[in-house]
C-alpha cells in the first residue's frame, strides 16, 4: 500500500544528534533486540554508524588495491573489520569520531592474509551468475561475501540428487581456490513488493478492477529546485494518499529495464524533508548514505504500508539479482547495485518506501523482496541505494 508518506527520508551521515530523541530511542530499541546488546551500546553504535564515513574513506585510501572486504560486527560491541590481501601484522585501532570523547571511540581491526581483493571478486559476479545459470534456471541472487571472501549464489530449488549433481558440476567448473563459490538452494523467489487487490480502493488503479498498493519514499528535487515525491517505478503511475486523499501525479520514472526502480510524482501538497516511521510519526531527513559507504553488518530500518516500521541487517552490498523473463530472456532486475537486507519483516505494498539508518540517514528506496514460494514469508528485501537517485539529477529535500 502506498501510505503516501507525503514526505521524505532519513538521517545524516554526520550526526544523530539532529534526530529526535524519540527516533533515537525507537531505533536503539530495535538495534538492541536485533543484536542482543544493551540499550547504551545500541545508542553508542548508532552514533558511531552515523559518524564513521570519514574514517572509512581514510581506510579505503590507506589500503587501496588490497582490500578484501570491510564489514561491521555489532555484538558484543560495534566494530569495523577490514580484511586485507597479502601479508602484514594484524592491528587493532581506535578512532575518535563525532567529538573528542572516549565513548565515541570507533574500534577497527585490520586482518591480513586474505587471498583476493574485493574488486577482483566483484568483477567475477557476472561470470558466476552465467556459470550457475547454465545448470539452474532460477538463480535469485549473486554476491560477494566480504566476511568470508566467498562468492555466494542463491538458487530457487529443492535438495534432490539431481540438483546435488549439478552443484558438484558447478563447483568443479569454477575451480578457483582463492575465490570459493558457495551455492545454496532456497525456497524463496525475488519479486517486487507490490500487491494487486481486486476492487480495493487503495493507491492507484492498474485496471478498472485491480489496484496496486505501495509506499512513498522521500521528497526529492531536480537541479531547478522543483520538488517531487519519490517511490518505486513499478508502483502505480498516479495515486492517492490513503491517509488523507492527497493526489500524486506521475511525472517520470526509470524502470527495472534501465537498471533502476525510481519514479517521481508531483502534488499540490507541500513536499518537505519529513518522512513517516509510523501512522502519525515523522522524522526529519538530515543526510544520505552512498552505496560505497554501505557495509555488510550495517543496521537499517524501513517503513512500509504492509509491515510498518522494522529493522534488519545488511548482508550484501552491490549484489546481482539475475532473474530473466521466461519468454524474452531479458534480465528482469538488471544491475549490480542492489543492497540485500536480512530480515523477516517485509511484504507486498512495502515497495517504494524509505530505507534508512542511524535514525535519519537515507539509505535508499525499498524495491524487491525474497518471498517464500509456499507461505509468502519474507526472507529479506533489496533496496535501490541513494546513488541511483543522485546519478539521475535529483537530490533530497533537506
């Protein structure tokens, strides 16, 4: 459903002190439950997560050409792990972020002895997808695990003798000990998170008897300053707010076929820098996080009409979703920019909604879900990062 979050996004990459106390409390409670840490540690982690980007930039420069992976450990304390190719002496560091205070010390571990770099590994994702696709017709996700150094592939299928034989054949054909290939058979499929309900008066019509439910994302503006409301391109072109009936009129979109899922709509309502995290609760957008600054282990939250407010953990950055049209063979969700979030909370009509971190930092627009073939349960979702908005000439309304 399109809750017409008639407003915008999330937090700043520089401080969570701009976020409301209520917003910090809400996210810290979710973080505490998600990672099994105290409330105090959760608040500290959110602060570090909001203020760490300059430190990560320095790490990228220091180990340029040697980084095998960077990821976040959330328990028992927030920590950045940097995996480096080649020999060296493992290190433990601590950087002060935000202000000069020991409580804002960001722990970092440098781990040497890895066999391949992240760039080389990600350059092999298409090769892995094509190889597995020769043996399996329902490849769902292909990505690089920055924790283990493996390329992983998720295939929709059951554990049978025939499939096991195929798995063995794929691994034999891959045969790269420096970059292992991990293949898992799963009972879910990746699909857009939009519902179609016959005759239900909701967001916008697909046909005279069918309507689609979605969620709006963030307020955006073009180079001339004209403001629009964003959502997913696969949502209805024109829609009304279920909350107050406000009308939104289609202006443009960049669909899946063009390696994006972005739509922008005009409205007579005042588009602000607010975004909903509850039926009547809003937050104020203060910044955005890029794809390069997003790390495995990051805690992100989303708000959608199907499932409301909830949080999960990033498990893949820059993954491929190699589903193909059964007739034309064209890729359904092209691109290697997808961010995969591990959560059991997502559902049809969450599409287009805001994904955010550290209370008010924009992460992206929710697009796809890993949905169980039998129960429709959520096994995670995929979002379009903020880069895909900015590279098309838009920026957020602040």
